[in-house]
C-alpha cells in the first residue's frame, strides 16, 4: 500500500513526470544486508506486482495510470515486465540485449534500457572513468550471468576493479557526443522506446556540461 500511495500521489502531483521503477536487487544485498529471503526473486516480483494491483488507494489519484517498469534482464523477468507492467528498464546491457528483450516482450511494452556514457575522447581517460563505475556491478552474480549471455566471459571481470577494454567499451559509450549518439541509436534500432543516459565523470560533481552537450545531439 505504501508503494502504491507514493506512486499515485507523485503521479497526481506531477502529471507525466513520474514513472515508478522496481527491482528485486541482488542476493548479497537482500539476504546479507536486509536479512530477507532471495530464494525466488521472480515469483516474489510477480506476487508484489499483483499485490500492488489489489492495494487500496482512496486519495485523489492521477487522471491516467502512472505506469511502472521493472529492472529486467532475463527472459522470464522481461516477460513479466511485458505482462504485468508498463515495461522494462534493463541496466548494464548492450544493444544486443535490447534486441533480445524486444523479441521476448513483443510490441507495445515500454523498453527503456540504461546506457552509461563518458564524454571523453581520450581512450585511457574514458576507460578509467568507466572502470571505476563498473567495479561495483561486476561483483554481482546477476549482472555476471547476463554478461555471459552477451558474449563476454569471466576473464573480462576477473578483477572487477580492472575490467577488460572490450567489456568497458561494450557497456560504456565514450567519445564525442556524436560518437556516443551512435550507441544510443543502436539501442533504438534494436527496439528500445527510450534510452536512459547515465553520464559518468571522474569526480562527484554534476555533469552539467556533459548533459548539455548530449542534449544537443539527442534532441
């Protein structure tokens, strides 16, 4: 009920500006940190979505269904995204995954993959920024399993802090804004409805200049 209340309240206050995203997270976070059961993540997600549909909400809601997406990588979760949600928001993927996701989900369901980008033309600098951002994800079995289906292997992340060049280049689009747009266009050509840009930097400051540069070529 809490999730539904937050979803509908925000959607009513900001029409067309909010889309709820949900995910089952990862085994080490769910069981070790939160002390919850992670034995059946797919079934739990499906049950949670059903419970959301049945939850009571008596306040003023949005004029239209605000929609929801789930973090989906494998075919079963992608199918769940297509049948019980507005669509899917895959993370840490490639255009090849986007193509497969569209085939699984069929037409009509929203497909909005995330794409990390580094607005930097120097290969060494760009890959250095990328490696730092990838390190935490390359330790997660969920992502490792998905990367294996995309042609990568364990040697690409043997040292999560020093991912291989081909893995960095496969997951992170870097270069000029125009060069980065090629990767975004590849996702769209593969069936994405929208591509969520995550702009990386070598520090924690907001990438305002990079956002402006990307906006010029993507708009």
